[in-house]
């Protein structure tokens, strides 16, 4: 009887709130001050320092499993320097499958179209 009760309690807790987060980026602009401390750096092919800063921020957010903010930062980097390929790679990485969310048709299409 205890095993049955424990199983029911465990099933209740495991199923509550297990919905995958939606991958919608709000309309607010990205903010470089969010990652002012401890930012990752990977040099990319760009002459614009702000593009590099937004790319680095996106990379930092990816490592922190904040894919929505990473998408926003990579998108801003792509807008600032449309000739740089790495922000596009970052967008595809941010909207692709990850530990926190399965890929859905909309995100899969966005990643594919970006590449």
C-alpha cells in the first residue's frame, strides 16, 4: 500500500508543470548589461565591436541555458552585421533542440531558414 501511495504522489509531482516553455522572444530589445560580468568570448569575423559584444552575450546565454535571451542577442548581432555568418549560426543553435525544450515545427523551420 505504501508503494502505491508513493507512486501516486511521485506521478503527481512529476506531471505537474512539465509543459515545455514556449520559444517566443518578447518585443523588448536585447540588453548588454545582462551579462556584464562573466561573459564568454569567441572572436567572430566582424569589424563591429557591438556585433561581437552581442554575439558573446548570446554565447554566454547559451551556456547558461537561457535560449530565448540568446536568440535575442544573436538576432541583434545579425542585424548589426548581416555579412557575419556566426550570429546566424547562433540563432540556429538557440532555437534548435535543447535540454529545456523539444524542437517544434516553428522553431525547426526558423533554424533551417536561418542556416
